[in-house]
C-alpha cells in the first residue's frame, strides 16, 4: 500500500527524533502523531473500509441503516429518518439528535469478528450488517501507534458535502431533474421559463463582480457542467437567496434554501463557540427534517 511509508514514518516519529532546539541551544526528543485524515467521501470509505454510501449501514459516523425500493428491483440503499412503512410493522424512525454513533471500540470489535469468522458467507453477513469490510485495517496495523480514532479522526469534508453534493442535488430537485422524481404532494419545482431568467441574471451578476471573488459563471439554466465547488458555493451563498426570492411557488422553499446558506456560512467560520455548535446542530437537524417532509 502507498500508505506503508507514511505509517513507517509515523511510527518513528511516535518514538521520537532527536532534534536541536536553536532557541534553547539544546537537543530534545521531537514527537509527532497523525490524528486526522482528510479526503473526499470515496477516499475515506477506502481508508476506513466502509462499504460505501449506498450500503446497508453507509455512514462512517453512526450506525443508521438504509432501505431499498424492492418493488423496482433497486439495489441502492437510502437512509431517510422515517423509512417507508411496511404492512403489519411499527413505523420506524431515527432520532437525528440521538443516532447510534460509531465508536473506535465498535470498529475494532466488528473487524475482529470479521477476522475470526470461519466462512466467507459469515464474513459477508457481519460486514454488511455493520457497513464494514475486512481489508488493509489488520489488527496489528491498527494498534501500531494508536493516535487515530476511527470514529472521530475522519471528519466530513465541507467541499464534497455541500457544493459538490447537496447544492447540485437541490438544483436538480428545483428543475425537476432529480432521478426521475416528481414533486409528489409538494410544488417546489421552478418553471422552466423562470429558470431561464435565473440563468440570465446569474451570468449578468458575475459581469460586475471582481474576479478575486469568483471566476466567470455560465448560464446555470443552460449548462452548469462547468460549475466547480467554488462556483456552486458562490452561487448558493451569495446569488441564490436573491435570485430565487419569489421564484418558488411557495415561500417555505426559499426559506429552506436560506437556512442551508446559514448553515454553510456558519461552518466556514474561522472560530466557533460551544453555543454556536449547539445551535448549528439543531438547525442542521431541522433542515434535514424539513427536506424529508417537503422534498422527498
């Protein structure tokens, strides 16, 4: 693995390297530890041996489990807080403020159980249930330095969560292009001729904004395939709240958009208080609940 040289260096640094302190004019033992690993969703899935975002237990932070649309022979799992009801069964519900969180010990226990399973079928059953697969995370390697907590050392990465996933997904909902879904009982879709206006206004707005703030944005109604994470971020945070005001059939959808913008801006702060974290948690939960109620 390409990580082997890095892991070897981490082991050496944990033991310490004799280093000269030029201020105090003396030698000391310098030690360094790897405590965080960053990457996009797919990269972290491979590092943690998570089965994937379409798996039965897809989340690397909690043990929420998914459901499939078996009537259409779909294989992907989805994880709504309130899954569809089944005949003669209680209506399940995941409390977003009290999800069953993963722990480092749980990772260890499941991987140990997979290692000790005697058959491939049993390994698969355990892995599927817990969303893990046996791979490079062997027990001896995991215990080598011990500075990484599998449940806390792999934080979710802002760029791929928001501008690369949630924002384009919402635009697809608003334009009626999300996986062939219609609006159901809701009416959040914006009419095509209004999207034409939004696209023209997007292109016109950028013409008077200095390039230091954002690169040129194309007409979002015609083609947004060239939109980067930077493009989506600027559009949703600074343009969309104004461009989409009074464009939805109902005001609650615009309010929902603005709530997302507040969350994105709050998570970009250089510092944050414990009180702000508590507020952020509650507002994220409220946003997701409203999304499930009004969109899906």
